[in-house]
């Protein structure tokens, strides 16, 4: 059975250094992640800058890294924080690329 998904669009990814390694993250507002958890839906994140998307399975929504910074919405002035998900971890594999395909089956 295919699980329903909640879709969100972001403009760009953010770069963080973790243990000396550069990683790219999608920052999603906490209330969107909480809604996906509550409804037990996958989260599809589309990045405009890359023209790519990732799928974060409902089971993996707790893996996000919560930021300590609190922001205020420009629309309704409600506070929110961001939850970061590592882009490459959830990126779909390009099975049309022979190198990727061979790594998956070997």
C-alpha cells in the first residue's frame, strides 16, 4: 500500500559542517513536520534551486535535527523553529546511472 504524502517546497538547501564534513540540509518548519507525523504521512520536500525532491518516510520524521532558534511567521506572527533533514540521506537513487546501480546491487 502506498502511503500518502505531505508536500512542501523550499527555495534552497543549507550547508553545515558536521565532524569536519560538509553536508546539505533541507530546513522544514516544525509545524509541517508535526502535521506529517500526526497524519502518519511521508514528507516530500521539493527544492526549487536544485529542481529536485526527496521523500522523508513517515517513520524517519523523528530523525530531523531541531534548531534552537525561534522565528516568527510574517503572516500570523506565530513562533516556529526549523527541523533539518540531511538532503543526501533521503535523495532518490538514480538507477539510470550505471555507477549508482552497480553500488546498489553489489
